[in-house]
C-alpha cells in the first residue's frame, strides 16, 4: 500500500500549511502538494499528502475522510498511481495542438 493520499473537495483558499497542520493528527506528514492550474496558478481544489508510514496513511483516511475543513467536507483516499503518458516528438499523440490556428498550414499555394 502507498503512503500517498489524495485529498479532494478542498476550498480554493486551503494552503499547504493548512493541510500539513490538519494531517499531523494522524502522524508525520512528509510532503504536501496542492494541484494548481498551470496557467493561472489557482488551486484546483485537490492535493496530495504523503505520510511517513502506511499505518499513518490508514489513520489519516480513518480520521479525516469526510471531515469538515473550511466549511467543506473533504475526501481522503489512497492516491492512485500516475498513468504513464505517451509522448511523441511533437509532444502530442495524434491530436491537434490546443490553441492552434485551425486550418493553418493546410492551404495550398496557388499555381501559376
């Protein structure tokens, strides 16, 4: 079993220090990572918390899942392993680039 927890339904104002303080009731917190939007830097309302031992991980789930934090009922569960992402030379696997200009590059030059 993993020592990393997924924490969902967080208030967007919740900080890493807030989570570290709350999760210390279950044991030693080794890291906290709040998921943020890469463009704006705003919280997405979820985080990963890593505990020092599997026993502390289970204690955190048992004591904090469905707890009230900043007027929100949070969910705490074992984090699933990250999926391996397939990358191609261009960085996109068979899909158009996001934010690209549609149709650009597909126009033929007029013949003379």
